């Protein structure tokens, strides 16, 4: 069946803002005009951190809702680039990439194709991976293993690769979930394919395979880009453990096994890098480890399953402290603060529930899976809540985005844009 592309949609109707409030809103947007985009999984540097400042004074009803939209299934997070907010989701039987004006919510374009993925456990059949934007291109990776490049302007298809057909990629337990990483002219994806295609580098312009590396299964963590010893490196955390490689040629430089012994386990949280030290965390009894990287080797500084055992979400690093969720998603995890240098747990907010943590300036933005948004201080002495509000429904499991003073989050049926 051929692809469907609907072109540009008509403008949606929105309430008319009075002249005074429109002027004030314009001033506020002007103050945030130098804020950064959020063009990929966990932001510009894939660390979940924004340099923008936000207010800790929220109305009793919560932050202002600038716009919202109905969306389909999936755990793929929103991204923001070039004035557009984009989302990969599944309404009904379609696999859809939607683009809205990031400020107003005006629908710009919609690309769709028939959806074929079915979750083996009857959970969610939507996309898992968050897209990445590079130059005028958006790259998506669907739950059924299709790597697709679309034009950012109008959503037309530039190229597509069926990794299952072409590279014998394995969907694992819950479907393909690796958020693509663009480094220069190479797109890096952990696909768990056959014949050395565990991690694959694709040409950004054409989609052809540039290189293949490892025989590892994919896992669910997203790779990150790093500068190590003056060289550009891709840092991957697949199902077997850590793999650091040259992004241009796929040459593996460092490997460090780190996974649970039980078969029914996954590595889902991305690596966290600071200088020449790297933090890994996983659930199912693997736990956390801080590694010292040197001359192609990785040496443990400290480790422990009871320090920070992240099931899904990647922790945030701020001023020498990690803030992240400890424990299995289905067992009501706690939120913890951990000293990067020693591995000491500084505080534990017990049974808060699963969620995602972003940071903006000196504050944490915590979205719980139950749809509650918490604003907290980056305080290593205590869990200091500044504000909280119910902003989404349940099953809010996708990583949010924060760009130009606006926070974007979604659950299984609704996307909201909040003014912070």
C-alpha cells in the first residue's frame, strides 16, 4: 500500500486573545526567544537539561495550557525544531508523524502509513522511539523497525529502510525503541540485526548502510554523542552493555558488559557522561555503575544495585548529583538523589511512582506516569517540591520536551503545551 501524505492542514480555530494579553504574551515570548530547540530525545545534548529559567509560581489550577491536541498511542516523545513541534504516534491503524506550529498549535502537516506493529503483551501498539531532527530532515524509527527520513518542511518521504527485511533486525520483547542519533552524516541506531548488525550506521542523505558493528541484541536505551580524548564517539548501551565506537566507521573502541543475568530483562536508560566518566543504570538486579574511561578501557569506580536501579527513565546530572527513579516501573519506584563521585544516596522520595526527569536551570521538571507534573529544586539535601499540578491522564510514559519557555508532554490520547 502506498504512503499517504496529506500536505498542509487548514488553520485550527483558537480563542481570540485581547490586545493587552497578546502584547504581554509577545513580551514573554521575546524573553524566551533565545531558548534552545529540543530537536531529539532528551534535548540538544541528550542530557535532559535546558539552560532556560522557569518560574516556580504556578496558579492553583497549574501552569497555563497554551494549546493541546488529540494524539494516538505510543511512547515516542515530542520534539521541537525550527518552530515546529513534532510527534510520532499511532491514531487507529495509522503510523503517523504530525507537525504543529510549536507556539500556537496550528497543524502544519501530517505524514501517515499503515501501522503493522502489534505488541506481544497487549500493551501499546504505537511508536517507542523519539525522532531526531538534523538540518531539514526528521528521522523516525517505528515499532516495526522502519527507519524513515522525512522532509521537515512538508513531511514528504526522503527515504526509508525496512531493518527487519534488510538487516534481519529483532524487535525484542516490546518492539523497536532506539531513538536515532545523528552524528555528522551518519544516523546511528541500535537494531539488534543479524550478521554483525547489532548497531548500524546509516547514511543521512540516502539511508544506505555505512557500517555495522557487534552481534548484540538492541535493548531500549538511546545512544549519545560524546567527545572522548579529543575524538567524536558514539556511546551505546545495548542489551549486552556498553559499546563506544567511532561514528564515521563503526570501529568499536570500548566494550563493558553490563546487564541482568535473567533473560526477561532490558537495558533502557541511556548512558550519562561527565568528562571521562560514564554512568550506567539498569533494573532487574543489574543496578548502577560509574565507569572511568581511559585508553579504550572502562574501569569501575563504584557500583551497586541498591544505589540507583533505573527501569526505564534516564537520570539527570546536575552539579555533581544524579536525580532519577529507582526501582521497577510496576513496583512504584522512588525518586533519588545520588552523589556522582561516591554513589552515596543523599535522599529518597519513596513510592513516588515511575516518571521522567528534566532540568531547567536550577529546577527539576518531573512528569509522573500518572500525569502529574512536579516542579522541584535541584537540592541534594532534600526533595524540595516547589509546585505540582495534574496536567495529563494516566500512562504518560513518553519523555517530555522543554523549549523556548514551553513544556510539551503527552499521554496515550492527549498532547499538551504548557507555558512555564
